[in-house]
């Protein structure tokens, strides 16, 4: 009893003390002003949050029950339930993966060492590349500056972006940013690389690996609708160019910032925009966002920041390109099976995409094939050499759903520039199997009009006639989709004294539309002005500068009416100093002037490709004239011994690969001895019987690889108009089974194409002591074989491997003339009659 009394008294004393404290400090506040909340009493905010969570949970369960009741009431099929379950599971899985990625990136921002050790596959670039340096000092500076950066970005969006969006369209008058918060997580710089080679003296170039996984929250409002994005993620290589360097403060004239390739962008949608977070719609929206970023910050687009007065921002933002990359997408092989087959093994419907900066190309889709052949050409204007890559992506087309990836690869453009011409099979990454065959050539820019001579255009411009070789190039390039021979750079500066728009109550929103053939570009519209300033640049690939024209039209975005236009002949630039002009152009029928700078450059290749159709230099068919050559000479001229030396060095100091010849003694008669080696020729002859080969010894497999590409102008046997050719190769002097190979048979063709590689197990030292006996034979029937009719030989050539330069490297295709056997010369009469029939 005593203990209980004491306990009661103690409790009463404690209660009295609490009341006294409340009376003295008011709601748990001490006299000194310090707050002392009771640990056992929950705060009002916590009670409200718990109540909100309880209501939300109750509402979700009630909604689920309502959905189940509606399914039963309306007698929906069980398929709808399975579909909804699938979508829900897909979103849950995708959301968990995205949350894990964001969580990992945020941990790396707080403790990089611990995160790197826990997740070794996501190492930053400085771990892999020794020339990339860590930038922790810069990350610490960014962490300090990030709150101020958030305020600066908010001010820019509200004062600059928001008014422009409102004025762009009447439906966007209510547009506004309701929330702009970049969050507390700053971006990280994974590594910095400063270039010291191939850099001008007046510039500094550095690359930064940018990794941003922030907790930003940006919301926009239009009338009563609210939408936004959260958890923005960006990963890419940002290039910073400090140019020009000056002798006075601040020593740097300007800074240009841009992404070399498209960055990886991901984000979560909120509020009304969350309806796009479904298969198909989500990828479509993110693709649109990536395109807009590319139009703003991915090459050839740049963001310039001038630091000194009187600096030409247009040249800082749009410098001259460095060249053109010509890409020949030939084929792929051993691709993965993406489609499921019930009665037999499934295949794929592959297509290929190529990306060079912001430029993107897509091939046609080859249905139901694991070894597609495209044979398509693309040309990409290149603005930066060092650090820029070409991304190759292979997909399986699935109409109605997301296309399945079949692998990817990357090609360093600087390596292609060093080689001049590259013919390679690229293994596909992120795939179990697959390779893609690409041929690439680098074309530099020349300001000399004489560079047009190799296209056969200069002779026609001067009134001369085309040579036989030029006419043959014209004939072949017509089959290669008329590739480009020049590059036209158009810099649109401004316009003056534009005419007034009739029946319009406000000033126009002028923009310029430029057109060359089927290619069109538009500038951004300038709002409510008669003297707009654009300062934009555009590139046009020109097939024939002698006949094509540039059409420049100034239009009003509001009324879609043309305010003026000007047609400029590209040919007029050929006679100007350095093929360029910068002046105002008077628009037809008005007093308005359009200020532009036009620069023409001829595409020139220092390292020539072989003269195969796939590798020729472009000639425009429109400037070619007639493609029927004159009658061939009765006796083809034989090359002199001096001409049997190399056309060029096989490998120059920087490792470029160019066209070669094989040193050999010339043949004097068609019936030369069989042991005499053949010599290579410059290219295909429309009147000679030839075969095209590639010779290469692989160090990995220790085998000699002989690729048989094609043959031309084969002479059929007597009383026949067609033949069924195949190639038989003996590795001399041995004729055992391992040294005998043959290709497949091509039916009814005198210009067959095989593109097959035959392997001979022989070391490099042994191969240089051997020769190849190559015979094109006609497939004979069993009846002909029994009767012994005809030898079946369509041509023969012997290649001495000791005369092949750099057999250990990947050589370009080489043409060889085929010689007839003595016994087969009796076919000449029937062959001549066959030619006359053609």
C-alpha cells in the first residue's frame, strides 16, 4: 500500500510538473524558449500523414474491389484480366529496375569508393582509360554551386523559355512552369580527358563524362492540367572547346559545349503525363525528347558562350565540317533468332540503324533472314574527328510492339580517317552471335576546282569529252545511287526590309526554308519582326555542282505565305575565290535582302578505294553524258614493267590502307605458260575477262584467307549463251585435299558474284613461298562428263603470294585478268557471235 501511495503521489507530481511547465512555457516550451515536445504525444503533422496513408490504402483496396465487381458484372473476358496483369507486372519490374539505377547513382554521388567496390561493372571512365583523369575537385565545386545553379536555371526557364512557348501558339497561352526544382543531387564528372595532339594552337579541347541521376522535379501547367518529370538521368560525353585563345584578359575568347554522340536520357513521368508510361508510348515520348536534345546540344549543334566582345558567334557555333564519312552497309550474318517458329526454327526481320552525332540513318527491313544483304550507301557530315564514333545498332522489326535489339557496335571515326578506306566485319556486342559488314571511306574537303576532274565533270564543263575510264565510272556510279561529289555549307545570317504581310494585323514570324533537290532545311522562326536575325548554318551534300541549284525562301509562320525567294546556282561558286561568298542576296520581286554565306567544297579522298562498284568514287550520272564507250582496241595495251610497281604505298606512316598492285612480270601473249604469275590491274575492264579477289593471312587462325568476290565478262562454252561458273583454287605446289577449295555454283550468269571466303591451313612464312592456281570452271552435267565434252575451264590465273605486299594485313580487293587455256581458244568464234547477239 505504501508503494502504491508513493507511486500515485509521484504520478500526480509528474502531472503537476507537466502542467506547470505548460503554463510557464506554453505547449511544452521552456522559459528559455527551447521546445521540448513530449516523446509519447504524436505531432499533428504525423497524425495527418498517417491518416492520409490509411485513406490512400483504403481507396486503393476499394478501387480494386470495384474493378473486380465490374469485370464480373459486365462479363468481361479473362483475357482482359491477363492483359492488365501483364501491364502491371511490366510496370512494376521496370519501376524497380529504374529505382535501383537511381539509388545506385545517388550512392555514388555520396560515397563513390564504396559504390564502385560494390558494383564493379559500372566503373567510371578514368578506371578504363589511362589518359582520362579523375575530377573530384570539380565534383566538389559542382556540389557547392548546385543550389545557385538551380536558382539560375529557374530564372532562365521562367523569364526566357516560358514567354517564348506562350508566344509560339495560341493554344499555349496558359503554359507556365508551376514547379522548377533541380533537387539536391548535383551531376558528377566521371573523368576528364584533355587533348594534346591534332589540336590547333589557339584552342583547348577537353571531354567530360557527365553522369546525372538527380532528384529534380519540374512541373508544367496548362489551364487545369498538370504534368511533369522526375528522376531525370543523363549519361554522355560532353566536349568543351575553348577557342580562340587571345593575348588579353580573359585569355579565352569563347567556350563551345556540345555532346559528341546522343546521350542516354531517362526520366519518370508524373501527373497527367503518367498516361504515356506504357509500352510504345513511353519509348515514343523519350525518343522525341532525345531528338530535341540532339537538335540543341549534339553535333553538329553546339551551345556557344562568347567571353569577349566582337566575337562572331555564328562561326563559333557553326565551324566548317572536317569531312564526309561514306558508309556502305553491305550485309550481316549469324544474327540472333528473335522470332519464334512453331513448325521450324524462327528467324528475324532485321534492319540496321547508323548514328553519327545527331545524324541518323535506317536501312530497309529484310524479312525472315539471319544473313541479310542491304547493299545501301549513306553519307554523314563529320564535324569532329577525335572522340566521335559511329554507332551501329541492329534490330528485329516487330510491327505493333517494341523492336527487339539484335546487337550493336561502335566504330571510331578517327581510325577510319587514318586508314582512308576500311572494309571490316564488326562483331555485334550485347548479342550471343552476329556480325555486320561495313565499308567506309573518308572524304576530305577541297577548295580546288581541279578536284572535280576525277568525277568526270571538269572536262564537260570546259566543253571536252569524257575519257573511257570516266565513262566507265559514270556507268558504275549510276548503279550506286549517285553519291555526292561536293558539300555546300549555307550560313543564314539575317534579312532586311521584308515586305509587309497583307491582311495581317501583326508583324510576321519569318523563317528561311532552304532546298537543294530533295533535301530541305528550315531555320527557327523569329517572332514579330521585319528584320530577323537567325545565325544558323546548314549542310547540303551535292551530287552534281554543275547542274544543281539552291532555293532560299523566306516565309511567314503565321500565314504560311512566301515573303521572298532566291534561286542560286551552285556552279556560280566554282569560279569564286576559295569557292565561297558572303554577301546580301536580293529576293526576287522585292527590295528585301537575305544575308548569307555560301561555301562549296569538293569531296576528295587521298586513299582511294578499289575500282569495284562498291568502292568507286562518285560521279553524277546527270553530268556523264552517254555511257556507251567507243569500240575497244583490237589489242589491249600491256603494262610496262615500270607500271607493275605499287600505285601507292601499301601502308603509310599512319597505317592507312590504300589500293595496291602486285609486282609481277607482264604477260605478252594470251597463251603464256601456266607457271607464269599474273599481275593485278587497276580496275574492272568492260571488255576483259577478270576476277576480283582479297588475300589475307589471319594471325588468329593461322590460315590463308582467299575471298572470291566476283568475275566479269566470262566467255561461255561453244554453242552456249550462259554458263554455270564456280571457282576452283589449288595452293601450289601441293595439291592435297587441304590445299584444294572451291566455291558454290552460280547458275546462268557470265558476271557471277560469290563473296565467299576459302581458308587454307598454312603459316604466313609458308604462304609467302606458295602460289595460287585459280580456275573458273563451268559446272558440267553427268552426261557431259561421261562423254568427255569440253574441259569446262572459263579462265585461269596464277597468283604468286611472295609478290603480294603486306599479306598479314587486310588488303583491298584486287582485280586479275583471266587467261584462256590453249584448248579453249577454239571457242572464240562462238563467243564473238554471242557478243554480237548482246
